[in-house]
């Protein structure tokens, strides 16, 4: 009988440890969720400050990529590559 009681006590002790660990993890997850929600609010505020709706973010990124590409092409067209190539050949 004493062995059974000791076994029950051991199991109850393990269950108590499990509950304490689960509670610790729950508190940790709640804190992480709160931090992520705060970051989300900050990002949404920054987007609003830039005049961008989150729903339009993909479109805005594509627009900016297109603008970057156009500017790069414009700069490339202004560089006298032929002269640069001739100057390099003269140094060799």
C-alpha cells in the first residue's frame, strides 16, 4: 500500500512540474504575442506615415522596383562605356 501511495505522490509531483512548465510557457507565449502585436502596430504606423496601405504593399514594392530599374537604366545610358573601354585598352 505504501508503494502505491509513493507512486501516486511521484506521479502527482510530475504532473505538478508539468503544469508549472506549461504555465511558464503560456506566460512566455503571451509576452511574445504582446511584443509582436506592438511591432505590428509600429509597422502599420510607419506605413501610414509613408502613405501606404498594407493592402497595397505588394503593389507599392513592385512600383518602387520598377522605378529603381528605370533609374539604373538611365544612369547606365549616361555613362560613356565606349570611352571607358578605350581608356582601359590604352592602359594595357
